[in-house]
C-alpha cells in the first residue's frame, strides 16, 4: 500500500516465476531529471522570453564541455558521484559519444577499462584490438569493448553466431551459470575455428567479452543517458540560476540533495 492519503494496492513476485508463468516483466524508470529539464526550459522562457527546448540545444557547446571537463558536475545527471566526477574530468569529453561510453563503462566489470579508454582517447596509450578483424567494431571506442551491442556483433563476426544466438550468449554471460558458459565457450570456439581463427584467438576474444556482457549497457541506453547528462550540463553551464532553481524545487523535502544543491549555488555565486 502507499501512504494513508493516497493508498495504492500493490503486490510483488520475484522475477523468474513471473517469466515462467508467461507474463511480461517490464521495468519503468522514473527520472526526476526529466522533470527538472522540463521545468527549466519553461522557466528560461519566462525569464528570457526565448524558448530553448532540449532538442534545440547545440551538441557541441563549448561552455558545456568545459564544465564537464572541469568536473563541475554537481546536479548533472549520472555524473555527480566522486568517482564519475574524477573520471569525466580526466576524460575531458568532446562529444556525446564520449559521455555515452563513460556512462556505459562506469559499472562493475567494464570499469577496469576506463583508464585504457581515457589514455587511448588522449593518445597516451596505443589503441590495440584483440584481432584486426574487429578493428571496425571497436575503433569508435578506442579498441575497448564498451556496449552489449559490440559483444553481440563480435560473436557474429568472430564466432559465426546469428544475432539471435548472440543475444542468447549475452544473456548467458549475464547470468554467469558455469555450465551454460562452458557450453557457449565451446560453441564460440567451434564457430571461430570454422571461420579460420585459432583456438587461442577465440579464447582471448571470448574472455574479453565476458565482463561486458554481464554488466554493460546497450548503446541505445547509454546514448539516451548521455543526452540527458549533456542537457542538464548545458543548462547548468548556460542558465545556472534557472537550472539550480529547478534542481532545488525538484528535491524539496530531501535534506541531503537540497543541502548539496545549496552548497553548489553558493559555489556558483548564486
């Protein structure tokens, strides 16, 4: 039940029995940041007389990327934590794709490759590929596997999987059931051998895929998050008073978040 003023009847079941019953499990994510953006756009229109919707925001705004590169990300979607702030400051993103990759990498498993990704972007480390045939798939992410999509495409290109079979492989890797993983490993190696690769090459590629399949984001999810992160950073950089007003209103009643926002307002001279 909800609170006494607005009771809502609720029940819950664990995930697996629901699937076995043939019911569809759906996750709906509510983001306060979307409300903040909506209110911010309207408030800017009131204060300036000009309407700038999120889709009107330029994706190459210098002030926004400077704010991100300096780690001034308090109040910025997905980029507020100490660890993420440190990483985005080192990355100094210059595109939405940089942000998407960082958001996708900042998870257990892929996280260990953040340093490699940053160093490769800035030319401090040589970009390497597990096999030259995977160069085209991994070039946009500096040779690092970042997205679940890349895992599936590697399985297709290297292991001879169909994309449907590759999705089954991705799910198996995510569940980390030893017997299933062993069977998939054998299937991957057999497919790679048929395509002319060696067992050693297949083993190396398979082992690289495992951490990303289990914890990685798909690219569409990461890019969607990156846009929301960028939009919040844009309005903070270009309309700080209106943006921080909307942040404060959104977290009214949340002492910790309100306190953090007030501290940030003081730092910005608001």
